[in-house]
């Protein structure tokens, strides 16, 4: 039971940091929408999504018999691209900020695991933090709407391919479901997470 509570707490903290980083980057680039909506707070309550922050992680914990890792999301922070100084490229920067925050957390706890004498039980907890944040960061960089990676992709697609962007935005959620359940996690995301974990920590994940 304790490990379940820990995984849920780590997930909520990580997705809140992810969303606050989006809003903070937008504010730095000229858009105060998230700030005006009181979404630049580390208080998790304004960020929680019933499906993504509770039902999905609890379902995954049951599925993995409480061993994790788990996955979820928070409510996206509102961003108005028309307030940004350079909407095309600034939206890509805002999108990258979320994954960047997760990678920073993974790097900090991963280097602690690698360089410091961490007790075994604490090492398992640190390993969960690293794994979950790598999972969140890497998954969100997939170039499929509505994930952050699609915002980066759209910055590089010329305006003359507007209809292609529209097509991706319209059918992105369908592609995302297919990617998650039929291909992406097992064949792409998990191997990349394991490799990134090994590069940072110097050993395979403990969970």
C-alpha cells in the first residue's frame, strides 16, 4: 500500500511540474494566460484530471499488482499562441519545457543514484522517480497530437501544408490510441526509457 501511495504522489508531482513548466515558459515568452488562470502553482488541486491523475494510474497499479511503473496526466495549462512574441517557434519552446522539466528531475535523481551511497530501499524509490519522469518526458515528445511533440513538429512544417496539420490534429487522438496500445509503448517508449535510464544511472531500472 505504501508503494502505491508513493507512485501516485510521484506521478502527481511530476505531471504538475510538467504543466507548470509549460505555463512558466509561456509567461517568459509573452503569454500570461496560465498565470491569469492561477495555473502556475505547485498546488496540485488546480491541475488534477480525474481520468489522467486518478483512474488511469490506479488501473495501471492494479494491472501491475502495485509494482508500477504507472502513467497519467494533468489538465493542460491554457496557452494563447497569439500572445507569444513568435507564435510558431515559441509554441515549440513551450511544448519542450514540459518534457525538459521531467528530464531534469530524472537527471537529478538518476545522478544521485549513480554517485551517492543511497540505501537500498531509498534507491528503489529514486529509481521510480527517474523511470516515471523519463517515461513522461519521452512519451510527450512523440509527434502525435495532442502530445507536446506535435507542437514541435508543427513548427517545422511549412504553412502550405496547413491541411496536413489539420488532418493530424483531427485524427491525432485516434493515432495516439493506436500508438499506445498496439505499438508504441512496448516497441518504442519502454526501450528508450530503459536506455536513457542506463545512460544516466549506469545500471538497469530497479522497477
